[in-house]
């Protein structure tokens, strides 16, 4: 029987900074839920991977402060920081290798972070196709608005799609009462 592994996807300042292209106006509650999940994972000794999207250009640029982690989501102790340059976390070879080891042990990969329509979705689908047991904490994630749909609607649609590939839970279902 495996254990839980926490993957914190792109909890970066790009998402919390008004005026930035990836700003999510309604991010607050999902960040608080993400903190609860992260605190629980730390207290239970789960392996934790902090994934950060880095690329050249105006967004997620490694030399820009906006690409840094949101305060309180920085890796601690033996938690791993992994950099990726594409949507799926599996685009980083060291992440793919680590998850392969976890899959062999039957571990469940718990996903929190941003955005549900992009990096979380693509990571979950790829993990599913690689035989990984995926869990998505729906209220510890959000989506940025598109030209046609708002944050709430896009996140709800993404969560419905994700439910095909992962077990979808809330923070309360995963960690219990605050």
C-alpha cells in the first residue's frame, strides 16, 4: 500500500499579482486551502514536490520576482523544488523519474496549485496515462479567466474534466476539519 505524495504546482507570484497576465482575482480561498494541505503533508511526513514554471519572456521568467513562490509555499527541509518549462510537470525529467518511483510503490499523487485548466490538468492527464494514482484537491486550485469564461466557470469545467483522470476531493475531505 502506498502513501500520499504532495505536488504543489506553480504556486507563484504571477497568479497573485494584479495586472499580471496570469492573475487570478479569486485566488485567496484556494491559497488558504493549499496552505492547509501543505501543512498536513508536512506534519504527516509526505514527500513534497514544489514545481515552478520558468521560461524566457515576459511571464514566468526566472530572473523576475513574479516567478518566485507565493510566500509560505517555499520548499522546506528535504522538500524538492523542480523547474519545468511546459504545462505538464512531467515535462521536467527529474519529476517524471521521481513520479515513476512513486507509481511503482502505489503512491497517490495529490495535486494542488495553478491553474486547473492548464498545468494541473495536463499533469493529471499525463500522470494517469503513466499509471499514476492521481488526486486533485479542487478547492486548492483555481483557473484564470479566459476571453469567454470567468474563473469560476473555467475551474468548474476543468474539475469535471479532471474527474475522468483523478479522484477529486476537497481540502476538508483530504485533511479533515481545520
